[in-house]
C-alpha cells in the first residue's frame, strides 16, 4: 500500500527557514502528483503547494507564494517543501499527500487520497 512519511518539522523563529521532506513508497512515485497541506489548531486543513508528476508544474496558495518552494526527486521517491521567511501564521501540522488516480490534478484537493502522518512546524514571533 502507499506510504508517506514526512520529516523536517520543528521550532523556528519568525523569518527563519525549514525544509520538509516526504518519502513515498508502495507504487510508482513518478506517476502521481504530490502535494503539501497544513492544519492549524481549530482550523480546517488547507492546501499549501503541489507539484505535477514530472515537476513541470507547481501550484501554491497565495499566502506562501514567493516564500515556499515545492520540489520532487523522482529517482529518490521524495518530495520536499522549502519554507523561507516563515511567519507565526505558518504554524501548523504539515501533511504530505498524493493523488489517488494517475490523472489526478495537482491543484484539486479532493484528488488527494493518501496522506502522511504529519510533521509539526512551529514559528515563534
């Protein structure tokens, strides 16, 4: 079965950087879009960023554009999220996810069917 394991979360001061990684196993990684989502306490889970199967297209929610960069390494079956200029409002549990179907659109959140366990990111002011 598909497994996703995130790493790289932690505590950082505002303005700092963190790099999240997600290791994928269980099927052909390069055949599916990948995404990052986050959920803060008391809030609904929200889309953060996504990348198409071969990395040609990337998508970001407006609040992270210019600060976050999503990338993938299809040889290593990993997807990463480089987060710069972090703000306290970025504090959340960050989840890696992948689409359920080969044709799943990276920018369509309902397409995501498999999820990691999450990694906590805390940004102090």
